[in-house]
């Protein structure tokens, strides 16, 4: 967790440094911002495919086919001193390796955010934010396809926050909310009974009979910070990143939930590009199964820093 926090501090300093502008630039951006009302809509669609086919290949290996898709949309509406921003991120990936193998999920997310701000002073806005996250299909503890570890709305996260939004430019925002409610849904009773994703587990008597089922909802109240930054690194290469931090006032406020995502797009031509996305996640309420002695048997559970990387080359359209 210390390494995770070190990375986060470095990112915050870097993003703040990039967001600095001269007074003249601020004045120009302010004038343009104040005179441009209406909708601004855009996004990125990417579909990536990969295949390996082997016939009498002496070095060995397996046939495989994989696909992943990415949908990144935004719509912003500005009128006077008010700004309404909406973001939708959807990703899904799957792979089949070997002739008789089944399809395994490699990526699955739905992330919807809506934020409204009313200008307070300078580059600061009074703002409210709603965020919803879940996945589309069930996830399993591969290669054991019979052990379900997640599902639609298991987990699902709904977060509502009220605070201040610092927006010096369209490329950088820092939303700080001292009043934040977070609800975790586990809409799968088997997972809820096991206490997955921090909900209260089922209780049993000494004979193993269930007394009360596991709860399907966990409620938290605390503070929340979201940083968003985007930049054209060079011609045809763009980067955007967002960092979410949440601390629960009611239970272990020192254990900060961390979600840090990065998306880099490298454009080859109008329709061909490469995308690299990463997601670093730490949540003290999510226990990860661990095989400490590598004997193939899970012998420990506990929170761990999670990391996901998705690299793809294929069709891409940006608008």
C-alpha cells in the first residue's frame, strides 16, 4: 500500500505541474469558456482482435483467439456559469486458448459519471457528482470455470458526492468532496453469504444451518477526491488519466480506497490505432485469494493491490 500511495503522490504532483498556465493563457481560456455555451460531445470506439494458429509447429504452443472492445464517450453542456459533464466508459474482452477450451473473460466494466457544477469563484465550482460502476457478465476463478467470483451488480458501486471542483482548463479537474455516500451492491446471494466485497456475511449455527443470509448492500459515508487529466503527448498520441480516492469516516478512515486509470491512444491513421489502458485498484474491503506456498491451494485471504493492463491494436474511431 505504501508503494501505491507513493505512485499516487507522484501522479498528483505531475498532473498539477502540467495543469499550470500563464496568466495570459488563463485569461484567454476564461474568455473562450465564458462565451461558449451548448453541447460538446465526443468519444472513442476501439475494437481489437488477435489470433494465433499453429499447425505441426515443432516449438509447441496453442491456438488462440482474443478480442476486446473499448467505448469511451463524453457529453458536456455549458450554459452561463453552469457546467454539466457526463462520461461513459465500457470495456469488454474475451479469449479462447486451445481447441477445446472455453471463452474466458479478460476485461469487463461499465463506468458512468455525471457531474454538475455552478461557478463559485475564479476556477472553482460548487459541484455534485454521481458515479456508478459494475460489470456485464459473471467472472470465474479461471481455470476453474465453476467458481463464480463476480456477476452483474456483484459488485455494483453507486457513489454520490457534494463538494468543490477546481477546473483551471478543459484538460485538468480536481473534485474535492467532504460529503460522500457510497453504496456497494452484491446482487448474488452466494457471494453475499460469503461476505464478498465487504458486505456482512451470512451467520450459521453450530450445525451449519443458516441463521441469517448475507446482506446485499453495504453503506459507507466519507470523503472523496477525483482528479482528471488529459494531454496530447505528441502528434497522434494522447493520454488521459483519472484518480479516485475514498475514505470512510465510519470505519477505518485510514484505509483509503484507490482507483487509478490511464488510457493512452496511439493513432496510426483515421481508423487504425493502438490503445493501452491500465487500472490500479486497492480496496480494503475486497479480499483476494492467495496461495502463499504455491502448492495450488488457497490458504490466505486479504486485501491486495490489484493491477490490470489491456493493450490492443485494431480498429479505432475518435469523434
